[in-house]
């Protein structure tokens, strides 16, 4: 079965969509080292203006006008009124997409974000192509922009999302409840003693892991100030991502508790393994990674839209606690650290809804679809 070519499409390097796409690529390599994997940023196949406009408008809205983003997100009226614009954009980018497909000649295509999935779906429709196309959701938010008749299969994070897609009229045989793909290294065994030593941590004290996404986004400073007032003994590990200003702030502060602040690190699976709980924004990939590690989550400042959907799902499942704001972090974290049974209950709920094998299951699906397409009917 060697020689299968898989085209993976995401948007924006280092985004959650990119991490999911990378996780699938790694799982594909483990399952079939002979397969050819082409992993691309779909924005490279659009105009520079479209890339700039989409990214700038998204970041501006979530930072300055979150209520507007919440209104726009998954709004049926907005979806209907923007249909013509989306069709024009897809046709405008047809030449670049056609050149990509002619160069790669994939046996199957997988998209971890709705924009490229829509591009390929419309291209299939208008060109009469039959290349298998798989849409892979990386949030607990099945918004309307995923819906296209030419998508052959959807990988969704939970049964609740499967029910939502069924209500949209998607046939059941196109839906796979595999979870959000995480990199295989999140399943690899961890030498806990080595992790404590590498990061200068004490093995006999609880570790509270604080993450603000790749950019260290959110009220991290206020959160740390309230956390440092905790009476319970603990050590705080902060991952600030690419936020240099935040790291500089940490270097100038004095804390009661031991605080270890880092920028971007590759050892997230190892740190999640030793953590007692994580304080984080509920991005889809961070959520899936924490669930894979059975790590209790304390949710901080979800962005309206997809992160609010993620938070709602986790809260409904009992796998997380949401803060009212940074000022409540001490109360909630202190309660969990003082009550091992309560902490264990959240950990068990996280384990119950985890899908640690999602990347492998998604990779297997793609290999099967690719083999079927390559071999013909």
C-alpha cells in the first residue's frame, strides 16, 4: 500500500489548526512510513490581501470587540448573507488551488479549519472531482461554515457534536467521533523524576501549570498576583509562549511561591504529566492535550465564539471549572488543592471524555480513503 499521497491543509503556522494537522502527519508517518504527506498553510494559496484581512479582522475583533465576534460566530443570518462573498473568494483562488492539486495529485485531502475545507469542497463541486475530503474539527463548535455536500467525512470531537451535525442533515455514515487530534508524544511514557529535575521543581509539592496560548494571551499578570496569595503550598509553572513582555514582567517580580516562567517550550506533554491542574484558556488543542493527560482544567478568559463553546462543553462534562475572573483563581485553585477527592473527581471526568488516539484514528481513516481512491471503484 506504499505511495499514498495525503494533502493536509490548515491556516496559520503555530495555530491550533496547524498543531492538529501536524499531529495527523506524525500519526500517518507512524502508521505508514512510505506514505507521502504534504502539509500546507492554505493562506499560502490565497491572495496576500485576503490573508491579511482575515487575520487582522479576527485578532482585532477578539481583542477589542469580543461581543461583535460572538454575534458573528455561527450566526445563521450572517452565514446566509456572506454566502455569495465566500463563493467569489473560492473562485478567485481556484487557479492557485488547482495548481496545488495538480502538483501534489493527492489520494485524499484533510482540512483542520473550515476556510480551506470550504475552498476544496467548492472546487470539487465545480470541477467534478472525487478526491476524498475530510473535515477535522479542532473545537467543540460545529459551526455552519463546515457544511458542504462534497465533504466525504467529518472528524468531530464528541458525540454531542455528531448530534448537531445530524440535525444539520449530514448523513451519519460521514461522521466519526474521534476527538481533536493531538500529537502522538502526548501518549508517550514520561520520566517524571527527570521532568522535575529539568525544570527545577520539587517532587513533593503540587505543580500548578498556567498557560495563555502561544501568545501568552489573557489576564496573566492579575491571575499570578491572586495565585501567589494562596495559602496552600504549591509551585507555579507559567508558559508565556512568545509573549516577551510577559516574561520580562516575571523577571522583575518577587513571589511568595516558587514561580518558574518560560517562553515557548516543547516539553508541554511532560509538564502536563506532572501538573496537579492547569489554568488555561480553552483553546481546542490545549483542551484536547489536557484531556489526553487526564489533567483537571481551570478555565480562564475564554474568547467568545469557539472558546466559549469549548468551555461550555467541558463544564457540562464536569471536566473543568471556570473562573469568574482572575480574582477568583485563588479560591477555586485553593479548594482543589486542599481537597484531593474533588481534584480526582475532575481528573476522572477529564479521562472519561478524552480521545487520546484521535490522531491515529484520523490517520487510519485517511489512509483507507486514499487507498480506496487510488485503487478505484
